[in-house]
């Protein structure tokens, strides 16, 4: 065989291997499930003596906390991290099965922590003692699910007046008794016209007044059920659902709803689902997944794929674009508003190298940007931002519009991270909770 032919064959082989490797990466990104690796225990027995439900001074009962702004009410946190943080307990059984990856974050009221999981056939709901890590009760229901980024739930539960509400990626919306886990009711949004998007229904339930509200897609883009009975109250709009939580917002003297759906941002009425306005924002793959940030009559929303973000000034009659740029383009990590400035990650959430930025809300001016804390998620507590990068490292950041200030770090606070760690850190009642797939770790924070 001629030398030139051999060279051509070698080059072709290398190119073929490259194409196959790239194709596998695309498959994993689009339809694959994150690997459940490392320690994975069997689900333990529940407590024989169930403790009564308590409340805490800084509970975290729903997505982004009691004020829906990503800020914990806890004060007096430990800010000297030079010696690390004390690990109080860890569990390793939330995902049972090869395709059971679950990203739902925990919610906490007093001694009750509720978090979702998955096995080969069921969505799972765990109620764990927030102080000790012991299993108080477990709920489940059958749920067929596709495997794109795991079969487990994405949406975070919502605790309200002795009940807890959960939402699975296949559209199962359920209500449970917080004390002992009895299922009160369950509905599937597909029964009223909902349609599951590529990466599963992910809209965290909003419980407000007598309603529980989610994005459902199809000809039931937004759905409101009676929170006590599960009876349909109204459904509104049509189209692709977003992956973002429904956000309550004060407009004039009323509370209405911001819906970050697959094609844009809409304002709808809480009472009846009336559409007031709809601002177009079409992202690749319909991935509008971040939570809109509201400051009085200004709302900021953002997404990745080269979109960036924009700030709108709004009322019930309509909206006006204040600014639009690529200063923050977050895929599914939420910026936090502090004293008129947005702090948050920008870029695609699966890339280890990211940009953490400070941007002035009123103007869109980028104050600073750093690549020192990777790509990840953030929570605000007691004057600081706690940031978890997607490889499991933890950072304490002092927000300052003048410059980036790193106050502390704990390397590998979440251990054995093989796939991106996307679940946001949660802070409640003196403790920090970190979730990665089947693992949940509790640290002392004050």
C-alpha cells in the first residue's frame, strides 16, 4: 500500500473517531441521562415515631425562598471558611436506577425537609428530618418518563399550610400531607391539554391564594388548580412551556403572574389567567429556564444560546424595553438582585469555565466579570452570596458593585461530582443544603 494511501486512511479514521465522539457528546447533551455514580444506598426505613411538624426562624418553604428572590432570612452565618464547614449529615439514596437523575432542590419548614427523587418506575417524594437526616416519610406514584437528562423531577416542591405540592417531569401535580405523607390529590396536566417539552415539565408549582399554578404547555400553557381539591380553576394561553417557575408580581394594587414560557415572557391575571401582554423572546430549543427578577415595575429576564437578557418596564397595559444586551446570558442559573445590581453566572451551565458578573439593573452596564468561581448557581444570605460551581466547589462572595470580592471557599464541598451539579444551594435555619443527583449534604452555617 502506498504511503499516501495509508496517510489518507489514518486521517479518515481520526476524523471518523472525532465525528463519533462528537455525536456521542450531542446524544448525552440532548437525550442522555447523567450517570448515577459513586455511593448509592438503599432507601432506609422510615422513623417509627414521627415527630410533630415544627417551624423555624428562617424556613425555605418554596423555590427561591419566602420572597421568591433567592435570599435566605438567616442571619449570623459563619464567614471564616478557612477551616471548612462542619458536615452534619449526608444521604445517598435519592436516585435509584441508571436513568433516575433528578435535579429538584429541597424545601424546608422547621424539622421537615422535602425533596424529590426517582426509581426505575416511580417519582419519589422524601420527607427528611432537616436536623438529623433521618427519613420521616416517603411518597411515590407511577410515572412513565423519558430519559433526557434523567427521568427524575426538575421542579422544586412547595410547602403551604401543612401541605406540600410536587410536580414531576411527566406532568403529575400532587398534594401531600406534610406531617405523615398522605397523598391528598394528584392530577396530570396532560389531561387538560398540557404537553411535555423535550427536557420535561420543570415549572416549580406556585401556591398562592386558593390556587396551585404551573406551566403545562400545549393548549394549557398555564394551569391553575384548587390547592385543596385539585379541581381545575382555569387554564390560559397555548404554546411551548418554559422551564421556569411561575413568578408572582405586584402590579398596581393587585398580584399577577409572570410566565417565562418557551417563546417569551407574559403577564397574566392571577384570578382568571387573562393575558395582559406577551413579550417575545425566542431561544434555541425553547429553553427559557431562569426565574425573572422583579424590582417594582422593572423585570429582568435572561437566557443563554447567545440571547443575553433584557429589562422591561411594565404595567398591566404593556411593557417597554429599557435595555437589552449580552452582559448576562444565563442558561438555567438565576441572577440575584442586591441594592440595584444583578449578580449571577452567565453562559451555558454545562461548561466548567463561566463568568460571574455584576450588572446594574437600571442601565444594563456591566460593572465587573470574573472567571474565578467557575460556572454554577448562587444563593444570598446575611450579606453574602454562596455560590456552588458545577464541579462541587463552594464559594463565599461579598457582593460589591465596585469589584469582585471572594471571602471564602470550600473545595469539593460536594464530592464525587461526575456530571454538572446544577441544583441550587439552599440555606435555612442555620444550615446549608447541597444536592447532587442521589446525594444530599447538610452543613452547619452558623
